[in-house]
């Protein structure tokens, strides 16, 4: 039903100074193609020299030499005229899962769930849909690419969340007939580029911009195949005296501002659409902000026959939740009150006291099994990533996703990425009623890369999870802090991965030194 490809423990070196290369990838460029310019002659000869180096010399200045064949392969991916295709990245932005020569870097010589190295997840289960697609954002509103006409945009949007549209909601009448999902995607600082050589910038069409063209979150309307039907920037109506620490001198229902809405995640609460996000400078970095999402439509000024979506939040409806990390929302299965999984390790669930609901109900208190208050308790660095927990009524569980990045700190001086890197994810379930506990947990996982189905990017952020039907899940995820994608995944595959957890055990209790694994390749 499902194929799992193991991660070979011998595919890394400390700085990955040795790299297995295919010596057959020789450039066919000959001297007959050299033009009279001396610089071009030297450039071609230098390129041929690099390609003829043995595998242990495939780098200079910490970067990989680019062959003509690799540059040619890149043409089947995103281009400046077609940014809706997946990107391809320099080789150091991948795990190199099949590389057998060398040893793991020291920061990966740590404990893993079940003592097993991350596995490449191949879905062979049965489900009703098969799409796997990059999420496409029309950037013409803010993208001025005149200086980078031959380059890809600074970023394509990342860390998407995804919500299946309930057909009985009033907003369904405002959306295209084919509308199936709402999604958020963040346009912000990115890691599409990181310590790239000039040769890599040219080969992979990497933007030379230093700063993002815009900072905002966009709502996408998608069909079943994850194709964009409509989109709109999410704005905030400043209709209250304050918005976090920010004072609004003259609250005005017509004044709208654009905020980054970092890590925006859509979720339902009592059949209304909400979004959770972080806005650290304004609310504090330990708080999650919650807002209802208002979707309206108005006639287009350029066409009397088309409508324009407007997506707004209201400062007067702000709710905050403290304190946890990438908290996942869920509804109490009996009362429909809003709750949050604030920590996965140890499992910590709290009620979310919404101000508007408190006018009619007594103030709720935190669930008693908040075990995270014990500062002496050993914890892992495992934390949740999806915006809401998916209810599994047949097993009386909630399903979620958590992740690690290694090293757990964010080292700015490395060849891999600016922030966290070497991400892995795991599915987990908790009981759907108090006392909440961890019930099942998968090994650590990676998704196959579009550029190389036998490999994975060093940064994958699984940020959205939705149940389509009894057999099918939808997974939305970010790639290298640069682009976003969505895919279908069979529920049978996930169930095969999830292993029962003995009562009373937490994730940290299942972390073990990695086992010696025999190469499967």
C-alpha cells in the first residue's frame, strides 16, 4: 500500500565537502563554440575545467559547480514567464538522500522519533484525488521586474494553509462554481536565494533583489486541482482604538491596512471562517492572534461583468492566545467551544476564551492537564505546524502535524539557509476529549521533491492539513521558504505510518539515538 524510502545515514559530510557526481555529465561545449571575446573563452574553458574535476573537488568556495546539463534540466521548471511551475534549486538545498559517501553532520547526530532517520514518504494508498501542484499567485500588483526580466520573482509565497469550502456557507454564492478550497499564502522575506554564486543565480534564474517586493498575506480561491480561480490581499479594517500595541487615533471602518499576518492559518469555528496568525511587533512574539475572516464581493471597475473579492479582518474582533508555538485550533467535540493545542510535547490543550462569546457564557479556564507548566520536565523541540486539528470521529481522535528542524537553534552562518533548516515532520493523534493524551505517532518524514522524486528539499514546512473524505487528506506545505504547494494523501498511508503510543508517554519519551540502517540503494 505504501512505500517508504529510508534515509541513508551516510549521505552527509560535516560541510559536505565530498559530493558524488555523475562524471558522465560532461558539457558538450567545444572550442568551436568559443567566440572572439577573451572573457567568453576563459569562461567556457573554466566551466569545462570544473566539470572535469573529480567528485571530491566538485565545489569551490562552498558552492556547487553548475553543468550545462543541469542548467538545461532547469528549463522544465519555473521560468520568468511561467512562475506557476515548481522551482529547482542548487544541489545543496536538497537532502541528497541517495548520497552514500560521507557521514552525517554533527548537528544531525541526535535523537530521532523511534531512533529512526527520516523517511521519504511515497503515497501508494487509495484515495479519490491525485493532484499535486504548486500554488500560483498573480504578483503583477506589486512585482516590478524591469531590472530582473530574466529572473524569477523574489518569492512565490510560502507556508500555505488550506480549508475545504463548506457549500452551505453564504460565501459560496460569491465564489466561482468550481471553488473547492480557500487558502492563505504568505508573501514575505524568503530563502529562494541563499549564498548563491553568480553561476547559480544565472542557471536557476534567482532574483538579485535584497528585499521582498511586498509583505502581505493573500487569500486564494482554488479548484479541486489546486488551480487558482481568484485571489485577494487580506486587509485589516482599523475600527477599534487599538490594534495590539498600536493606537488608532481615529478608528474608521473605511481605513484599511495591510499587515504581514505571519504564519496565517485558516480554520472553522461554529461554521465561520477564522484565521490565526502572528504579528510579533504589534502583539508580541509569544501570542497567536485570531480574527474572523469577512469575504465580500464588489463589481470590478474595469469590467461590469466581473466581481472582485474583498477579504478583510476587523481590529474590533481581535482575539489573542498565549503562549505556545504554532498553536493548532480545534472545537470541543461536545460543546463546540474553541480550544487550542498549544504544545504537542507534552500534549497541552487549553480553552480559548473569546471575548464576544464571554458576553453570553461564563469565562472558560485552562484545561487541567496543562503539563507544560512543569519547567523541570524534559521536552523535545517537537512543535505543531498545521492551523487546526483534523477530527477523526471513527477513532475519537484529532490528527495533527508536528516538526523538528536541526539544529534546533537558528544558526545564521551556514551554507544551507538563513533560518531553520533540515526540517522533518511527523503525523500524530491525540484523544478528542479530556484528559487529552498522545495516542499515535509516526516516524519523521520528508515529501519527495518535484525536481527529484527520490530526494527532498532541506526546508519543507507542512503548514496545512484538511480531511476531504474518509479516504483522502489534503496537505499544504512550503518549500525552501520560497514557494507553496498542495497535494492529496491517502488516509490509509497516514494510518499505516501512525504507531500506537503507550498511555502516559510523550514525544520526548520516544526520542532515541538513531539506529544503524542498511542502505536500500
